[in-house]
C-alpha cells in the first residue's frame, strides 16, 4: 500500500502522507475529507487507499492501547493504603516514576486511538 495519496478538488490539490494524517487537527481532517468527497469521481483511488489505511491504523491503535493497558495493569504499584509496601525514599521515587511512565503510555495510546 502506498504511503502518499494525491487528492484533487477543483483547483485544490494535495499530496497527503498517510502515516502523519493523525497529526492534523480533527477540524482539518474533516475539511479535507469534505473536499475529497465533493469530488469523489476524481479521487476514487485515493479514497479507497485512505479508507484501507484508516481501517488498519484503527486496528493497530486499538491493539497498542490494549497492550499498554495490560502493561499498566500488571506494572502499576499502589504506594498508599494499609497494604502498601514499606520502601525507602529512593525506591518510592523509582516506583512513582515507573507508575507515571505507565500512566502516560496508556493515556497516549488511548488518545491516539480515539483520534
């Protein structure tokens, strides 16, 4: 599958690099797709290619989100409460950093999938 797609709409022309499509804002993606579908007879191949790419990207992002969620569920440690382990200050700092990294990874994967 090609990574770039060429769209035309009247005098507007765009070459889109599909792996970076998610970096556009939702508003700009909608504008682009609205233009493309207004002139769908000119962009049939590009529409099909984009559709396949988006379907694959959604599946991949869902899988990545599930993997990050599993890592989070198995790696996150609670440092508060009656059953919290007794750790030194350095160990608590290390565990807190790892918890923050796991949380950020899950949030990023979810954000990518939802977009």
